């Protein structure tokens, strides 16, 4: 090789070495579309719009929301899974996808995506009608064990509330009668009306009825006691490490570039520490519970194992 050729080759390699980091920093060059697989105005839509409205400051580009509801969130997620894996399409997953997969509602699974970050959690409560012969969780367990199959619990059959009730049933060796309701508000109203003994609910739907004496919070599925309900014990305190929450996380289509995944993860982590964002999430009835790519993947895998173990109970 001549001196000129060696010099030219060296210059080319040096130029490439300098250009590589710059190219890696180019993402994102344009808006990142956010397919929210639920209708406008619901819990998922509200929380995901809070993310979309606040993340541009940390990501550097806008994040337009596209609502694609239908079939328990699987219509929008199916579309998201088919989009180019270039980092410019994201979507939202919660426990409902795992139950839909396990019960045969869809062939899609969480493994068809790249988990980027878990962002919010809405801890779920076991709520009782105040007229029942138990005022604490311990009394509830004693009564349920002495009267197997008599406790009528309100859930969404085959959905996340059904999963949570089955986890309680398994952990404490209980046997429930399941009655299905489409939404949390409908379940809680039935509970207040005396049509149910207990139900799976949350702060936003049940707290007003607890405060006026119609309902009682027996236990909460958070890791620690909730600030809004400091007297309500966690299931962990009561002897079972149950993580019962509706969590909402961000995913990309399978095969999305590593640099895109890392950049979005970093932006979402910064967002999770933004006080204004945290306040907005809290005002929407949820908590910020950031877990990055590894933590979110681990959470989904553990949950998937639980859902598959209880799939027979959840089946319609």
C-alpha cells in the first residue's frame, strides 16, 4: 500500500470513528407516534397523554397520540406490532394483554414488543361492603375459609381484576364466587348496592364510598402503604407478597434499534423525576413507578408466569 493510500485509509477510518457517535445521537429526528390502544378519556388514555404532553422536554420531539381502541386493547397493539421497528412508533401495555394472551383472546403477547419502561401504577384494593361480618382482612380470611364458595366477588371476567382476585384466592387458600362487570365503576356501584360482598377496586372509584361508610378497604396491593390510606395494610404485611396494580408501560415493536430504546428509556426516566409530571399522575389517581428496560422486562416475565399458572381460573 502506498503512503498516499495509507493516509487516505487512515483519514477515512478517523472520519468514520468521529461520525459514529454523532449518528447515534441523531435519534429522534422526528415525532414519535404513540398508539394508545384504548378509547379517549379512560384511565390509560389520560395517563398516556400526561406522558405524551410532558416528555418532549426530555426527548426533544413531539409525541402525538393516536387512539386505536378495540378488543381489550389488542387492536391497537396489533397495529403497533406491525409498524416499522425504527423507534418512531411506541405503544402502551398493561396486565390486560397478558390475560388476553393466556385466555386465548389474542395470539399477540408482550414478547412481541421491546419493553422500554414501566411508568405508572394504580394499586388495587380489596374492598368490602360495610355491612359484611368482617371489618379487617384477617376477619375476612377467617370468614371465607369457614364459608368456602360463599364470598361473591366482583371482577372483570378474564381481565386484570379477575387475575388479582385469583391471586388473593390462591395466596390465602380461599374460594370465591366470581361475578363479572365491565368496569371498575360498575363493580363498585354493585358493591355499594349490596349485590356483592367484596370487589377489586381503586382509590378513584371507591374512596368516596369508604369515607361515607358504605365500603371498607380491607387490603391494598402496593409494596408499601398508600399515603391516601395509611391505615390500610398491604398484602405483603398480611403474609403474601402480592403485587396487585394496574401498571402501564411503554413498548416498541420487536427489533427496535438499541440506541432508540436507550434514548427513550433515558427520557422517560428523567420524566419520572419531574415534579410536575408526578403531580399530574397523582391527580389522575395513579403513582409513578418507573422501571427501565431490564426492570420492566423482569416484571412482565414474573407476571406472565403467574397469569399462565392461573389461566384455567381466568378462562371464560
